[in-house]
C-alpha cells in the first residue's frame, strides 16, 4: 500500500484557499482499507509532533464518491498527511449545512472565488469533486429537505405558471378588440382598462414560474420597462410629430406591436424554463467549471434565438416592427439576468435603451433653440434613411447586444444557477 504523500507547497492561488493550506507539517499513520467505507465516520489519529505545534489533523478513510475499500484507501493516501479540506469545510460550514445537494456547494464555492485550479490544491480534480466531499463530510441530520428529482422539479406547477404567462396575451387581445369596436370616450375608457389589466397580468406572470426573481428585482427596472413598452406603442408617432414642429394634435398610436409582445410572454417563460432546466442538468453532468461554461454558452445563444424566432412569428401576425423585435429580445435577456442573480446589470441595460430613446426626442426639441440645430442632425439622418422605427431598433438592439455579451459570461457560471 502506498504511504502518505508529502504535502505539496502551495503556489499562487486565490486568497480564500491560500490561508487554509498554510499549516505546520503534520504526521499521521496511513489508513487501512475497509471493505465498506462509512461516509459518516472519519477515524482520527492524533499525535503531537512537537510541543510547539498543533495536534495533527484527522486522516480521511473515505470520500463521498467511494465505491470500495481500495478506492477509499487510495484517495486517503492521495490526501496525504494534511487535511486542508477539513479547514475549508469549517470555513464554509453554513453553506455546506444548508445545501441540499453537492451542486449548491459547488456553486457557492465558485461564488467565493474557488476555481478548478484551486480545487487541485485540495487534491481534487475540480470544484465539483471537492463539493462532493464537503457534502458528504458535513452532518446535516434532518435540516436539509430533499430536492425534487431532475424530471419532477422543473415541471412542478408548470400548468399554473403557463396560465399566468398566457394571461398578458389574453388581456392585450381583449383590449385591442375593444378598441376596434368602440369610439369616443368609450374607446378611451377601454384603452385605460386595457393598460391597467395588462400591467396586472404582467405582474402576475413575472411572479410565478421561471420568470420569477424573488427579492432580486431592481425597482427602477419596472419604470424602464414601462417606458419601453409605452414607446413601442406611441414613440414613433411622437417622434414624427416632433420632427415636423409638433406635436400640435394627438399622434398616431400603434397598439399591435404591444399585442405581439404580450403574446410572447408565454414563449419567453418556456424559453427561460428550458434554459434553467438544461443548465441545471448540465451542471449535474459537468466535471469542471470550464466544462460547464463551455456547454452553457451555446445553450444561452440557442435560447435567445428560439425566443426571437417565436416573437418574430407572433409579430408577423399582429404587426411586425424591428423595434418591437429588438425590445422583446432585450426584455428576455434582462429577465434572465435578473432571475439568475444579475439584476443591476439588467436594469442598466433597460435604462440605457430608455436613455437613448429619450435623448432622440430631447435632441429634436432642443434643436428648436437658437444655434442648436446641429443637435438634431444625427436623429434626422437616421430617420430620413431608415424611418422613425430606427430609433427604438437601434436603442433596444444595442442594449440587447450588450446584455447578451454580459450574459454569456455571467450565466455560464455555476453560481448563477444555485437555488436563491
């Protein structure tokens, strides 16, 4: 049997683990293999090597993934005389005790800066293997509830949140039909009721299912979202009137793109569900953070492309505009980032799109002041060549591209898919 290996000298690595490995030289006896390793039992052999040093740490005789006595002894031998995993376990004991599976520990360790290279210093091939051992070694009794299986968990309550996601489209369709059948003050009342009902339906849709982001939403993001939706309805007409010296009278309202966006809430919820469930499944199958990230990036791109395809189909039925398509992509990416722990970035992307649209209107109005004609030149050039719809398309499209670039990095981290 191979004797205990000499502890390696720690190299440059992250600050969370460096302090844990700076322990005095420890000596223990090599463990003996057992026929059926007990994951809850870790025999301890204490022997002081010097009065001035601390007592030796316990030697591990099994790991969470041990399949037999030979495997347990081999892994214990590789662990050597020092047991830095024990110190790491105490440092993150709350995380390990609350976790309901090793994946949550892996995500938490990554959030604290532990990488696969760091895990190698703990004599593990990656963070997932290190998390397996931590999960096995920390006693939790009955405090940790069992997590639903991979098939049961994502589908639990799917009927309820699917109906919630369909509600905005239904309310918007009823409102558009009411506007088409009424005139005068009645039409105005129907429009106001439709706006209120749509706002309530959207609030319900984002509070259930895969679009739910409990405690993570930035309040200002709601304001930016309302601005973007309002501009999709009347922004182009207002810009056209402003460029011709108005507005002197009510400008054109185009509610049909808003109907397409409302109908697209259901496909967006299912795309978010597919992304979360597939990412979680890939997290369970990956054996390294780099491996997980490499598989999650194309999954995110496929999710965004699938949503845009569904949105384009719905907009072609209700009233297609490039600005509405860009807005739909922006809203999905902002919601995914919010759900998976990056609400500030999502709010910043929405705010940037709002600022660009507001700046275009402000530039046209400011150009009416003496000597300020040049302020409106970029807007006039854009509208003359591409129409008023170019402003929301450019504003929302640029913000969406920025959020997508950030999401490919942020949502490919294991910590983004830990349970909130």
